[in-house]
């Protein structure tokens, strides 16, 4: 059973005024989430993927460029 289904089943057992309170709370959570998401988006500057991922560059060991070793493609696409 999904969370939504469980909520609906429990909601249906409540009196109408309590169902309204649940709806009000869900709408409050939606507005809080959309406001925080909007502020995150508006606060961010446009950056390239390279700039955003710069802290991870060089964190792995191995060949820097797979094209230097053609064996990495051996068997690719074979069943």
C-alpha cells in the first residue's frame, strides 16, 4: 500500500471538519515547499556544469581519458 492510499484510508475515517484540517495542512506544506524551492532557484546564479562539479574533478583514480585505452570498448554491444 502506498503512502497516499494509507492517508486516504485514514482520512476517510475522520469527521468532515478534521478532513478539512488535513487539507489545510497539506496546502500549507505545499506552499512552504514551493516557496523554499522558489527561493533556492532565485538565489542561484547560472553556472556551468564544470563549475558546479569542480570539487569532484580529480577525485577518482585511473585513466583521465578513456579514449587513450581502446580496450575499454572491447565486447561492448555483444550479447
